[in-house]
């Protein structure tokens, strides 16, 4: 059964909350088939985010990642298993 989570939904949430100047969200779930957290559907569990935001100014890498995780917490609760984050 799929989580129902899409790259588009994550993109929309991050755009709303973090006002990014650069934002890419990729669903890499298919590459993780058979791994922990994969639900067998091939999508909705493993994502990669590349993001730049004025809200990151003056913050450590850990603090920038925390902003992204906090923005996506609802999706984690729904079954998002892995999130690779690159902050710019």
C-alpha cells in the first residue's frame, strides 16, 4: 500500500513555508525497493530535496535541515521514511 506522498506535495509545502529561491524535490523511492521503509509501491517513501531559502541565512547546516524536517513533519507521520537534504 502506498503512502500517497508525492514530490509535488512536498514541493508545495516547502514552497509555502520556506519561501525558497531554489527548490527541487525528487522521489527516489523506486531506487530503494526492498530496503527498510520501502512500501513496495516504488514511490512515496524516499525523497531528495535541494533547497535554498532566505530563512537559512545565518543558520548552521543542522538548523537549516531542522527547518526542512519541521516543514515536512506531517509527511514523516504519514510514512515518509527517508529524506536526503541539500541546503544551499
